[in-house]
C-alpha cells in the first residue's frame, strides 16, 4: 500500500519514479503539512504544502481524499517519510543575510 516509508514506486523497469507524498504534522494556524518529493524531473527535490481544512474536515478525511487521488494523478501516498529524506532547515537557521528566506 506504499505505507512502508520506502523511497517511492517505479514507473516500470527503469522508468521514472513516482512522486511520493506524506502528511508531516501540523504547521502554523493548524494547517496540515503535506510533503511532496520526487517525480519526473524532481527526483532529489521536495516541496512542503500547507493545507487548511474546512471546519469538520479532519486529517482522516484529507488522507482519504489524497489516497483517492493517487490513482488519478499517479503518485504514492506513504504513512511516513522515506528513510533517506532530510527535512529542510527551519526558517532563520541558515548562515548569512538570507537566512529569513530559508524554508519559504
């Protein structure tokens, strides 16, 4: 089911890897953090998305919707990050004058 935290599925023998998504907690204002990693041309990149759910629409419903979209949009939803994934630095932890831009 893709919930083992593996590095993602393959699109056939030698094919491009699928994009992998996982829920990674709650961010500012109660938004759910969704991390997307990989996919064609994005093999070593990740993106954090923050999803604000409507009142009464919880984490379980969001996961159900994402699971349904895996078939249509050809990505993999996993229960935890791949073993080799390292989260990006948090805002304000980078060196130099641009540190406020890290993680934005």
